[in-house]
C-alpha cells in the first residue's frame, strides 16, 4: 500500500489525554507495528515519514504530560518491525537530528520460519539454525548500540526483542506450545542477553499455537515454566561462557544470579539438543571469572568445590505439553489453580554419591545455581 500525507494523530491524542486524565501509569507508547522497511506488513513507511510521525507522538506526550518532569513521562518505543539494518540506521540518525530519539528500539523475529512448515520442530533442535540467532542479534546490537554514533546521541536506546514466538502464523501445534519449543526459547533468550538485549517480548501469553498458556484449559504450557525459571534465576549481569565439545548440541550460558541468591552466586543454563548423547558437564573458571569468563570443560571442576541447587527439566517426549522437574511427577497447577513453586534440588559438595558429576540427559535442560561460589563480579549485582 502507498500512503500519502502526514499521520492523523487525533485518535491517539484522545486516547493519551484520557489515559493522563485518569491517572493511568503508562511506561511507554509504541509508534505503530510492522510499518518499517522490508519487514512492513501492508504499510512500509520510509524513515523520513516514520520519524515525522514519531516526532508528532513525542510532541503529544510532552504536551499532555507537561505537568511532570521529562524523565517521568511515557517513553517512546519504535519501530517493532523485522530488522532492516539500513532502515533502522537511517531512522535512528533522523530521529536524533529531529530530537525525538526513541527510548527503546524493538525488532521482530521468527527464527523457525512458518508454522505450517512440518520442519519447524527439527529447527528447534538444530544447532545451525539456533546459531543464526548469534548473527542476527549481533547485527541488531551493532545497529542500535553503534559505538561510533553513541557520542552524538542524547541517550543510548534500550534494545528489545519486540515480538517473537518461534514460528510465525500462530506457531505450530505440538512444537511451539509443547516441550519442543522450550529449547529454542531458552537458547534465544540467553543469546539475546549476551547480545545486549534488555527485554524479550514473547508472542503470546495466550493465543495461537505459541502461547505460554493453553487456550482451552488455561494450564501453563512448558515454555511458561521455562520462562519462570529463567526469570527467577538468571540475573541481569551476563558472563562470557565458552563450551568445549558437544558439536553445538550442548549449549551453555551463565549469569550472575538474581539478587535473592547469595552474594557472588552464579547460575548456569545448560541445554542438551541431542536425542541420543548424554553429556558429562564440568565447569571451569580458568582463574578469569573476575573478568566475567566461564568455561564448560573437564578440568578444575566447580562441581567439586561448591554447593549447588539444580532445576533439571525433562518430559516424556518433545511433543508433550507437560514437563517434569528433577525427575519427579508432571508439573500441574493445584486444584485451586496455584502454579507450582518449582523448588530446586540442593546438592551439597559434602553429600555422598555423584555430587561432583552433572549428567545432562538427551532432550533436557537444566539451570544450576552455585550457592557459595563468591564470584567477585557477581557481588555488586544490578
């Protein structure tokens, strides 16, 4: 479609004014959805026209919320479209020049392709497909957090994954709404964190075949529990992690733990994509963890030095919509609808047996928190 003329902001103005007058607290407003570059759906605005509309939205915000300080006003979020580096770069420069630089830059991605494709499930477990996230997230990071342009910007916008659900066109049943999908989901969240993303917006909470909640029973799908664990355990500070061996089928990521854990604690996310191989995991800091480095390797094993708590997730099959925590029974809400608390399994180094060994079985993932590791970089956590 070709559009001419400027944005008619009268409807948005009425909504904003109503929101302000009611005292509703709004974190931010997004200017449009999927209107940018080659990722535009039906509408494809050039950067000039898009920025003029975004600046008009900023003018409305500044006028309607003139009774509060600028840093207390709703933020500007844009453009929520597939990453088009040339278009995004132009938009950021023009918006800075026009004094309406967005506070948050969002982009969309469906790494697994179309939901109608029967190979979506295979892509979830394919290291080559998942590794593409490193490249695509890296491109987005370089565009938005360009060091050459940083000095000329009023501020450095946050970078968000604004929409993703694995596969577009409502996902694929028994893949993106089953245990299958948790492998792609966790791997993508971890990679995006490594690549400087501050938020990950999942499509959807409920709806389609990629919802976190079953649309009929309202019972959490497996990805709901994956998100709960990631959000509860993985802190904001990301450590550089190197995995040795596994040919890409064993994935490893590490963060400083959340603030409710002991000072200096770290949490490790491990993902086994293989349907046959069982991996023996060892953790080695190589005397460099103060700088944020961590290795998964067979020497200097942390499992022999520190108490840990484990959350190991498995299921009876990839297409199951139920999950098992630490070898117990299927997780399910209580009769009153309460979500399971997801308690971890504490493994002290003084315990007998195989406390110095961590075996990750095929098609499982685990979050491991080292309780008393006292890593300096994790003592002062954001």
